[in-house]
C-alpha cells in the first residue's frame, strides 16, 4: 500500500517529535511512548521494574513474593491513551520515573507467543510467502510475540483445532485481554531489552493481520523445532 498524504504527514511529525525530544533532552522512553500512542494508536501502561536487592532479583512494586517481578503494570499508574503527545507522555512518565513500557493486549491487538528461534524461522517463511504481517518482537526470555488482530487469543484453540494442530504445539499460546507485553526500549524482568524483529509500520500497527493467516506457518515451524517437540 502506498503512502497517503496523511501517512506522510504522520511520518514527518514523528521525525520532528524525535528531533524535538533530543533538543529538549527528553528521555528515549518518553519518545517511544509518544510514538506508540501518537503514531501507532496504542495505549501504554507504566510497568514495574526488576531490581537487584541482596544478590536477588526483586520487583520495584515491593510486594512480597511478586509472581511477575518487573513484568506487570504499576498499581494506580496512569494509562497513556492512544493519541497522547510527547509532552503528555513525558508528564505521565514524570510521575513514575524509571517505569517500564507495557502495552495492554486485547485492545488494538492480540499476541501469538512462540519460542524465539521458531518465530524467527517462521518470520522468514512468511516474508517469502508475502503474508501480511504486523509487528513482531523478541523478548530476552527466548519468546517471540506476533501482533495480530484483537480476538485471536479467545479463538486460538478453535483455530488450531480446525487446522489439525490442537494437540501438537504446546509451545504456542495466545495473549489477550488482561495480558501485557513489554515494549522496546524497556527490559523484561531485568533479563535484558525487548527488541523488534519487525518494527511497527503505519499499516501493520493499525491493521494487524488475522491470526488464521499466520497460524499455519507458526504451528508448523513450532512443531518441527526440536525445542518445541
């Protein structure tokens, strides 16, 4: 799909936003948040961070026995809604300095999670096949996240069943409403940074593909991968 006048204007505004952030000394995280909200149309939530304490990894939320250290939203933190500007993102993060950037799943997109090695192989296959693709991220815990249209997580068992993969790919799972993924430039649970394997684009972020278009390839590659059994 070619660029429209509106999309060209959005890209120009993003470049100006980035250069303005450098001039004003804005933290890269604020610029990233403004890009996610203003350009890609995603909500963003400030998240907890993993911290080292007494030689152990703990969560900045300080809850005893936190089940997801550094990988959950902060209690009471303001949601930075889609459409927020750089100034609004900076103000929000000023209230929670050092917070991780989390994206709520189930609103603008769902996520199909697979082992990173299988995800990388599947991504190469999909690009060669010319399949429509949304953003794809790699987490430092060895997982890859494929952004797909909302509603995929709820329908995943049915879709896999129809394709004959229902009991063959335990390493593939869906993330939907109530879940969050950590977004670059943040790290995941203190393990290391999250990276884009396929960065967001105007088309892919606004209209992520339906899961059924990608599931066949993802399930096949996961099934074939030794680590997936």
